C-alpha cells in the first residue's frame, strides 16, 4: 500500500508541476498547512505571479528561437549570394 501511495503522490506532484504551476494553482489547500486566510491569499498571489513568469519565459523562448531562425536564414542567404558572386567573377 505504501508503494501505491508513493506512486500516486509522485503522479500528483508531476501533474502539479506540469499543469498546476503554469496555471497558477497551489499544490495543497490552506487547511492541510494550517494557513490563515491572509497567508493562503499571499501564497495564491505568489503562485499567480509564478504562472505569469513561466508564461513570459515561454514567450521569450519562442521569440528568441524565431529570431535565431531569422538570423540563420539571413546568414544562409548572404553566404549563397556571396558564393554566387564569386562564381560569376
């Protein structure tokens, strides 16, 4: 039974990391950790900020990848044009 409990806990941890955090959800509620309403609200705000930061990082990664691809394409065209210029001379 302990192995089952450990496996389910690991599954929930993985799910929270993959889905909950990016959505700004907390892993546990206020009762489990015996938090006051104010403490729980603070943690919810922190989780929402973390989700926003994760979203911004993902967006920056996509922009950076697109920019790198653009630079690579421009470099290939430059080299191609440069080679074509040498062949015609």
